[in-house]
């Protein structure tokens, strides 16, 4: 094999080594969600397919695959089929820059965090195109809500990221994690950590902010008209986005692959295991929140985003930079 | 070879999508083609090594501006016939703007590029750091001025569209949250056959 084709083969293998575990963990996350919700509500959850019901999600995927894919006759056919694909692609290409250990990353970009921010802001297109192409009232209303919601919470996510970047002095995700070797940013920037988790819930359209798919008022929101595997792709993308946002939280605030304290029994455990454990913790918080809080009303959601989070994060950006400047702790 | 090939690929896509923006029958398709055009210009920026400008262009234009366009265009009830009927009104001003931009491009490509030397930029730092070095120091005034221009545009748009209606009923969240049961409910003794009076 020539060096170039060898390099391409290795690159493709590396990409698969990220994408396949993500897709499998999506299936397991759906199972985990049902089990956790079941435990919180004193039910058993799925327990029939496979040992402890662990194969339930795979059975669901097979069921979705064998169903008929319906195309509404008045829809815009191309965009209708394109929207779920776009959503899934966007939720998967974000993994290109996420470092899961100090060396294991597909592409160690200098502007990794900007890339992630750009990709997550494109995510709204899948939703809004799906809502519009369906040519139906409920999906359209769901799409409009979703677009407004995602844009609103992106603003505060942007300011939270800026606060972290001021403390790091680099846009590289590996640098961001390495600057947390001594102390995780979740401790000095605790309010920002909370704002980020709440905004991540809103950005991924999770409860209590799942207004785009509010079944009580909008049937199923933007994917009301979708069936079979095109519905499955939206479903997959939503959970892949959850895992992505959890990984981003871990990278920005929970010290990525570093152990909590750098002492003997903890620091021999490989970094990748710490990373997965932390992602798991954040994902559990996502599910826990779902079981605990009722859904927000639309105006409450907008008020939280624009009137509470935006001023709070703005003040924190100024405070953090003033603090670092006064004590001459600004990086470089 | 790779560089030139990619440049022509993205440039061709950029021009094609721009043409589709103008000639699409459906305004929503126009906006989606505009998004593709933005995406291709992002690729062009990344190709010349200006990855920061490229990604910022993507975040601002694709992630925010084009979504708002899409938002508005989807809500409008536009008929293509009414759009086409008064299209001639805009031809002179469109030609004027096209002329100005074309003159600028010709001026820049012919006169400026021969004078300035692109290799003068040191490649020791990546371009994000280079922008960071000068944005708040050398170009502080210019940066703040452009910010004020944008703020003025925003305030202008709000002033033009905001109409104060005294009759509108607004929700006061703090007032709503600070009410107690005694403000809303009272226990009334009702005499048989008389009912209660409204107050």
C-alpha cells in the first residue's frame, strides 16, 4: 500500500472508531433513559428483550427499519428527506474535534471550540427545514419554536464558552482540557457550569425545554409527519447531540480525561475511562432532570434565556476578565 | 495543485449557488441557497488559511443571520407574480450597487494587490492569535466604531417597528409571582336567596 492510501485507510478507521461507539452508545442511552425513568417512577422499564432488556433499543431500530416510509403528498420531497440526514450528519461531524484522551482525537484543530459552536448552531437547520418541508401546521409551529429557542440559548452558551476561553487563552480543545490539570473550571466558574448545563438542555431540545416536540400541544412537533427510518434518524441525532453536549461540558468544565485528584489509585486509570465516566454522569443529570421538572411554557423559556441567562453570563465574562486582569493571571 | 483545484471547486459552487439565490422560484429555496453560498465562502476563507474569519462567518451568517432570514421568509405569504411585477423598480439601484462593488473589486485586484506583499505576514502565530493581538490594540477605535454602527442599526430597527399601544395587556412576572392566595381568593358568607354583590 502506498503511504497516501495507508494514511487515508487509517483516517477512515479512526473516524469509524468514533462514529460506531457513538451510535452504539445512542442505543444504550435510550435504554438507560427508559431504565432510569422507570426506576425513578417505581417501574421496571424495558426488561424483556435480551438480558435485563438491554437489546430493547436494537429491537426498536429494527422495527423502525421495517416500517413504511411515508411521504406527505403536499410536502417538499427533497427537503423532507434531506432534513433528517442533515440533522444526523451535523450531530456526527462534531465528533471530529472532540479529544477523548490527551492523544486520541481525529483532528486537533486550533479553533476546535469555534468549529463545535458552528456545527451546533447549524443544527437548527435540520429542524426548521423539516418543519417547513412537511407543509403542515404542527411541524411548522414546532420548527419556529425550535429556531427561536436554539438561537436564544446559543447566545448564553457563547458567553459561557468565552468565559472559559478567557481562563485558557486558546481555542484548542486539548489546551482547554490541559489547563484544567490542577483545578476543574466547574469549581471557579460554578455558576457558568450550571448555566451551560441548562442551556445544553435547551440546545438539544430536551425536557424541561422540549417545546419543539411538545406532544400536549403540537402532536410531535417538527417530526409529526415523519415515519420509519427518517423518524429514526431524528431520534438518533437527538441522542447523539445529547452525548456531544455532555462531552463538551466535560471538556469545558470537568477536566476532560483528568482524574478528580492526581493521587495514586486514581491516576493509573486511563484518561479515556475518566472521560466516559464524566460523560455518563452528565447524561444521567439530563435524564434525572427529565424525570424531575415539568415542561416550561414558551414565554418562560424565552424569559429565562434573554432576561436571566444573558445578563448573568455577560456580567460573568466582565467579572472573570477583570479578576484575571487585576491579579495578572491572564494566560500568556 | 490541490489548493488551486479546491479553490476552483468552491468558487464554482459559490457562483452557482449565488445564481440559484437569484433565480429560485421559491423564496425559501433562495435562502437555503444563500446558506450554501455562505458555506462555500467559509471554505474559501479556510483555504487561504484564514480559519478564524471563515468559522466566524459561518457562525454569524449561517448560524444566526440566515436563520432569521429563513424565519421571516417562511412566515411571509409571498406570491411570485407580485414579486415579479414590481421588480423593474429596483433595477437602477441594484445596478448602482453592483457598479460600486465591481469598481471596488477591480480597484483592489489591479492596484492594491501589486503593491502589498502578502508574505509580509509572519506565520509564527496562527491567525486567531494575530487578530487577537491587534483587534483591541491597534484597531481599538475602528472596532468600537463598527460596534456602534451595528448598535445604531439595531436601535433604528426597533424604533421603526415598535409601536407603543397603551391598551395592550402585558404580563408582569414579578407581580405574578409575588401574589398570594389572599390577593386572589376570599371567603364570602352567602345568605340564602340573596347571592353576592360584585366588587
